[in-house]
């Protein structure tokens, strides 16, 4: 199976590495201690503390695997330093809705760092993927859940 690249900013990479280290160094040992204590309560078949700790352990291990896979496939992007005349991952872009002239500014980031409330949209989202490789003054037509919309690229960078 070919794994897809995971686009991360330098800050996003640092946060992912920090989270992975925390899970491995701290949370693993905390949960192991909980499991050890729960075993001391006796009969494991009716021990809800043990079951809860084992479930948490499984969740932590899954998150560790996810972070390791993400970091293994990480491609670091530089936000706002796009010298290209077209939109790329890492570009800061301003678009205008052609129907009401409302403008929106977004940074195109990888899925792992997407946060629309912070104006960071994924390169795989409907808007993000439609904007990739577009230039200033190009019109982009996108079918969104609310219906089709037309955006004009106003500014890149």
C-alpha cells in the first residue's frame, strides 16, 4: 500500500512530534500503572477499572501509530512563502464570491492541520482542491453542499 504524503507546516510537525513523545514517554507509563493497579483489585472479568485502562491503552497505541505514520510521510511546507504564481499547499489565498462579492482569505494546508475556523483549509477539501494550481483572476466553480458557487482568485501570498 502506497501511503500518501502528509503536508505539515514546521509548527505542525513540531506539535506532532511533541504529542508523539508525550504519548510514548508519559501516557504509556501512566496507563500501564493504571492497569497494574486494576489487576490488584482481583477478578479481571468484572473489573471495570481494568477494562477502562485497557481501552485507554488501545486508544493511546492507535494514536501513537497514527502519529508515527503521519510523521513518516510528512512533507514540510512553508506557509505564505510560495513564490509560485499559482496556488500550492502552503499558499495564503484571498478569494471573492462572485455572487455577493464577499471575500475570504485562507491558507491551504494539509488535512492534518486543517481548521476552517482559523482560516486554514485542507488541500483535499472541496474549496482547497479546486484552488490548487489556480492563478490570480481565475474563476473557480465548486459544487458545495449548499449548491454551486463561483469564486475569483483575488490574491496569492
